[in-house]
C-alpha cells in the first residue's frame, strides 16, 4: 500500500493513524464506537449496520427486489412529510439506538423533540434515539429485518415498524404496545392507517403490486382527513 511521505522521509502522522484503522468486515463483533471509527475510514462503503454488536454490510442493490420498492416507499412517505410540517423523512440515515446497535434503515419518519419526538439530531448529524416509524425492505421472512432488527427496534421503543417482504409479496406493519409489537390490520378497503402519524394511509395491495398511483391516491385521502388537519395544527402550535 502506498503511503505518502513527508519531505524528510517520515510518514505523516495523520496517514499513520488512518493506515492503522482495520477495515470494516461483515460479521465483525464491535462496539458502536469502533464500528463508527472503521465505517468513517471507509467512505466507499455506502451501507453498513451494527445490530446486536455484529456488523452487517449490504450486498449490491438489485432493481426490482429492492431499488424500485425502495423508491415507492420514499415517494409515499415523501408525499406525507411534504404535507405535514414538523415530520422529518430520512432515507438510509444512520440511527444510534444503543451501545450495540446502529442501524441504517431504508426509510424513517421522526418528530422533533419540541413536538413530542423521542429522537434528536446529534452535533455530528446522526439520529440519536428511536424514530417514531422505521421502514425496512426485505427479500423474505428469512431476513434479519424480521428477527434481530425487530427485537432491537422493539426494545429501543420504535413506535411503528413496517417490513415489506418483496419476494413473498407480504407486508407487516407493527405498532408498539406495552413493550410488544402488535400487527396493524388493513381495513375493509385494504388500507392500513398509522396510529402515530395521522393521515398516513397505505393501500397494501397497490404497493405490493407496484401501483404507485393508487398508493399516492390513498395517502392523499388520508391527508384530507380531519385527524391529519388536527395533527398539523398540533405540530404547528408546539
């Protein structure tokens, strides 16, 4: 490996420090501090997570099994956040949950502490604490999104957790109640309604079948409700 030398022939101190940082490897067992140190030293890595002290690094993203579904989720949540001042939408933002868990969810919605939110933005621009809603896109039920991550999110107080199992054509939306995740059920029209974010409605079949126009039409119906208007008023007056 080439290391730049100073004029005198000695190695610059900053280069020596960087060269001694071990690479981040899938399956490493690290503290959160060490995970961040190695992650920041490898800027070419776009997504890595620490779950229960174990490093998970993402494989290349495929188009129809992740890229397109991810785009649809972000569009859906983007429409909601645009109409709901005080709600922050983040795409693949790192979240510091506890000393052994630092996930990078596919998408999340959070409230500022000034309006009752339970997370904050740190001085170094990470999310500290549990966002109100996290969305993960998984290949199937075998994914760690429905096992290790679910337990971590529940334990740290993520109020709602949505997992879209793309290959299985299934979607689970959980709501935290008394320390347990209970699944929210669709109504007679096949729509699930968030309990934390009034007006955030999801047409489940339309999303699974790739009908983004219908997904957006249904969330617009949610945004037109009195409960969403009251929610916006409450956020604005806080």
